[in-house]
């Protein structure tokens, strides 16, 4: 149920209060408290009287205090109160005739009115301050009657005292002035105003915003473009250049006992920036506190961790029409809605363009920009779209989620603005304003919900991106980029493997999709990165910037369709952003930690622009090394994968990563025995190559001895530990993905009684086919990024393919090295094929595809005449070529019983054999000859078995 602020505050009014109507939000202070205005009506002697009341709502303690009751109804549009609650300032907006104004008013024209008549009234702003302490409430006018928008804001101090207070007075396109109030401390408790001083900070400006959390004033003003010393232009062109200006965003940081300082100067490229003195209308929104007209809608959103985002939304048409065409815009015409988010901490700009928005709707759009969970930004236009932009400081912004409108927000909400969070100040407040339980299992994610207020209706709306909403978007969305963004969100930011398992089931519904391999690669790379950064030593954290985190490339543009809207998202790189900031050593208090020093640190880390390690490079090297790989010639090696199974590297498991939920996925095991039948497996070779290549890359780019220095004190020991952790994380993530795919194919080891080859034989055709297709995509995914497979997977997958595919197709897979014929699976396949004439040829073909030593082992166990003949020929060839081989004891294993020499009709037919045996005896001793094998092969050669 949605709560309304006005209805809630009505319950907090005193009982003697009369009807309260026309509730209005007037401002928000640094402590999260709100200033509220409303109109009350009283009836005395049958005469009704209405008046305006201004109150202060303490959200922490849930108390409403009436600050002042005026004698009449005033149109108060904004208010602020000082830290001691002794003085508050407010701005009124009244309609007055033009001849009563104190400043010249230029007539303006509106595009919607056909009659271009000169207005007879204008809106006039005026500022006041009110002393609340004392016997009488004193109201002081600041003599600022203006038709331009006026705002007032008190500065808050880190250490509260009552000697003086400061407030800002902002007059659009005119000036920004700071006032200092000095109190008379000789009067105990009352502290009346003794003196009021003013100082001009900024002259003409076109836009301003107050950041109450960081006590920063942002403003945009025009700066002259500097002329080049060397120029071939004539004097007339030089004069034109000298008057050209560029809009610049500046930031003024305020302190308690020190003067303010300019910490930011950024030149802006603002589309359709109006040069007229007045566009006609002002939006008197108070959260955030801004001064701007309808020609420029821009907002700065910051986070105390050092993130600063400049958000700007605008409307335009692709080809600039003539002025008369603009004047004739009707409700059915369409325009392009666009916004840009400049991420100063990443030195890049995210652009989004949505064409085809009707003019009647586009001119009313007020997008919401809010930082969500410290790593994403929500861009919301109710009824159109919801964008979840990745802006976190951990890695580059690339995995964005573009989707339709949020279903949890009521349709009547038109303009939501986030209220300040204050859960750190009060335990009770968190219960009231952060009511939803934490989703996911990361304990650090305390801000799952954002409390917003709908300014037109004062409805309190919880802005949250639920897991169910993103799961539904993933199910319906066809865009690869959006799906990868959702997978990355749950892997790297939410660490929720249960949701990942659900998404894999969704992917498995279309197993032949061409993008399935890429989804699996994202899970493998993102899951490994999330696993590595868990419980990582502080000294090794800088190395995270070199590890792969996603398959999405940086600064890539893409286009998707959401509810018949074509949305294009693109990136633009900014250069030398740090030169626009005041460095820490240039500050008034050098190196004191605040928003700007953290922002400087982020920019310093990003200046190197080091490329992350790419697993595809290992895959390219493995193409060569695996081509000549002979596992029988290798011995055991010390890598994180041992032939006996399991990891020998101490690392956190994925189960520990998701420890706050009852996740039994990783405890269920795999549908095959996780052991290898060979001494040195191909997977162990892949692990060792990964370990070597990653260690060399981190050693080259991540240590103090490297050419390009990385922030931090990383040593070769840290490099080895990080590389080992990452390779172990690859093994664990690969195993977890294999488990999820088996469950998606309805093969759950917890429910199946058998495992391995027996389980494959028991599966029905539908489950067997789906499991094979999923594991085939899985094998392609791990091969293309050089990830190891779980032990035992190779043989299980080969036998699964043998049971699923036709034999001719199965042989093609073997010839293309998709299937690996290890000893265990080769034995069971050879045993499964009967010894008919046709199948004997199949077995010979299969044996020819095996390595020599492995084929000899299987040939010795094949009880068939062809086996005897091949072994006898090899034995004789070894004797004749001079190779000494021991004649190991052999029992006759042939199933047919022969009559010895009776099988030959005459002694003449034995002469070749006698001659051949004499020749062998001359080349080797009798103990080296296997007479039984030779005689048996000779006897069986007379039979018709092929």
C-alpha cells in the first residue's frame, strides 16, 4: 500500500488544528528532514479565514513542528531552515501587474498560443527570513523582487554552534550571494540577529543546484573561449571568436571555518541550449534544490564513495526545422527523447536516444535519476521505460539493463524524486523507510529500496528493482546485451546463484539459440570474478582491475526494442578529466578525505587504461599446445586440479559466497563421478596454462616493478596468490555451471539413483537429447575461453553423445576432437558394440582414432580374430625390427576351440609358418617370442570373420 505524506502529516497535527489542505513540499535539509507548507481554515463568528502554515517534519523521530503561522494565504514555493532551528527562510511567488514590477520585463511568446498577445501579469519571486526565537516572530524581507526564479538555502556545519549562520540566495541569470548572519550572543537563549552581511559568489549563471549532503553548489555559467596565440584568421574572425562562450559546470565546496573553493570546472556540450533570456516557465521543484528554467533540465547525482554523475535530458528533432515549423508543432508530432549521463569517475558519457515520442507526451516527461545500491543508476520514466545503468567504481560501465516500466510503481505517479537516506542515524528510521527485506545475500547491500516522493501528489513510493521483475524481463527479452546485463547484475553485484539457476532454466527452453554460448561465458567469467573478490586481502585489491569481469566490451553501442520503442545506447570517452578537478594537494586542507579526493583517486586509477586479461588469448595458445598434447607421456603436476579429484588451493567456495541463503545447489554434486582415469588429464594441462599465463600478465602489469605502476603495494607473492585464487575460482564456477545445466535438463543428481554411464543408459530420449545439447554448448563455452571442465566430464559427455547421436555423427565428433575417447569410456563403448562383421569394422575405425598406447590397451581386451592378427603382426614386426619386448605371460582368451594342426588339410600348408617361425627364432630368443599368439593368429586368419 502506497503511503501519502500529506495524509500521514494530517495525523500528526494537534487536535485543535482545523482543516488542513493544499499540502506542499517546500524543501529538504541535510539531516533528511522536510519543510512542509499547507493552508488551514478557521471559522470565527461565522466568518471563515484561511492562512498558510509552514512546518518542519523530522523523519527520524516522526514529528511535525509548526514553525510559523502566517496571517494570510501565501504562495510559498520553497523554504529552508538553519541547523539550530531558530531561523527559516522562504520564497514566495505572486502574480503582479507588469507596471508594478521593479525590473524591466521583456514580453515573451508561447508556442502553444496562436494569439501573440503581451501578458498583463507576471510571476514575481521574493525572499524572506523569519526569526523564530523571541517574544515575537520577526519576518525580514531581503528586497529581492524578481521575475527570475529565486532560491534560498542555509548551509549546515559539521560542528554545530550558534555564533553565526550562512545561507545562499540564488537569483536565476543574475547572481548567487552568500549571506552571513551574526547573532547577538549577549541575549541568553534568544540569540537575535545582530548583523547581516552579504558577499557575491557568482555573477550571471544559467543553472544551479545545491548538494546538501556534500555542501557543494554546482552552477553552469558561460566562459569565454580562449584565443590561440598562433592564428591565421583575420581581425573580424578574431572578434567573433572573442565573444564566443562555452557553458561550464563549476562546483563550489563550502567549509565551516574556511572560505569556499572551486573544486570543479567542466566544459559542457549542451544540445539545444537556449540563449534567450527567458524561456517562459519555471518548474518550482525543491528536491533537489535547483535554479533553472525550461530550457535546461540537468541534475547532478553524487555518491559519497566518489561517484559524480551529470544527468541531462532534452528533446530534439533529427533535422533542425525552421522556426515556423517548431511553432506549428501539434500534439501528434513526434520528437526524439534523449538523455546523457556523464560519469566523471569513469571519464565517459552514456547517451540514450528514444525516437518517436509524441510531442504531447514528451513535453511532460520528467525522468528520475537515482543511484541504486552504489553501483547502478535508475533512469525512470513512468509508463515508458526503466533503465538500470551500471556506474559502479569496481569496473568499467558496460553491462546496462534497458527494460519497460516498473510494475511496482503506480501508474498515477508522474515525477518521482529520491529522498535522503538516513538509516545510519537511526535504527527505527530504517525500519520505517526501508521496509522491504534485503534481496540477495550480500550483507553490504543495505540500500535495496529507495524511498521516493511523487512531487505532484506527495505519494511516498518505494523504488526498487525486484528479482522477479528482472527475471521476467530476462524471460521476455530477446536482446543479448540486456540479458548479459541481467546475468552480470546477479553474478557480480547480487551474488545470487539461485536466480542464476532460474535464468539458466529460461535459457534452456531454447537450447539451439546461437547466443547460449555467450550467456554461459558471461556466467563463467562473472562468477569467477565474484568468487575471487570475496575475502580478498587489501594489498591484492589493485590486481582486481586486471582480471576479466564480463564478456561485454567497453564503449559499445547497441539498440533494443522495448514496447515498440527503439532505444539506442552509446558511450563516449572523455579525456583528461582529472585536469578539470582540483588535485588533493591544491585543496585548502590538502589530502583531507571528501567527495573530491575520492573522485580524484578513481580517476588516478583509471588513467592507466590497462586492458583486462582476456581468457581468449589462452584459448589461442591452447590450440597449438593441445594439438601435440600427449597425456600418456606426462606425469602428475602440481596445479589446482589433482588427478585424484578436488582442489588443493585454499579458496572460498561458491556455497560460502551465497552463505546467507539456504543454497543447496552446490551440495548436490554432478551426475558423474568426478575422477579422471588417466595420469595427467587434458583439463589439468588447461589449468596449468591458465595459471602460468595469468601469473605472467599480473606480474607484468600489476607489480611495483612493472613499467606502468599500479596503485598499491602488490608484490610477486600477491600475484601468485591472486592467480591461484582465480584459477581455483574458474574450476569452482565451471563446476557450478555444469550443475545448473544438468538441473535445467531435469537431471538432478539428488533425485537420480545412479551416476555416470549407468545414468545415461537410464535417461529417456527427451532428457538425454536436452542434456547433450546443453552440455555441448557448455563445452564450446569453456573451450573458447580456456576454462577447465570438472573432472569426469569428458568421459561422461562422450558417452552421452554416443547414446544420443547416430554412430556416423558420433565419429565425426570424435574426429573433430569434440569427444575425447579416454580409457573408461572407450572400454564401455567397445563392449557395447557387438562383434558382427559390420561392427568389427566400426571398432577398428574407433581404435584408429585413439592414441597408440590407449588403442593397444583396448586391443588386448578385444576378444576377436582381428585383434589377434593385429597384435601378432605388431609382435612380429617388433622382433624383425630388432625391438626387444618382454614376452609376458598370456592366457588363451579366444572363444573358439581349434583342433591345432588338424585345421590344416596337409603339412605343405604349414611350410610358410615354419619358415616364418625359423626367421623369428633367428632374430630373437625363444623367451621373447609369443608362440601362442602367433599360432592363434595364424589359425584364425583362415576363418572368414570379415
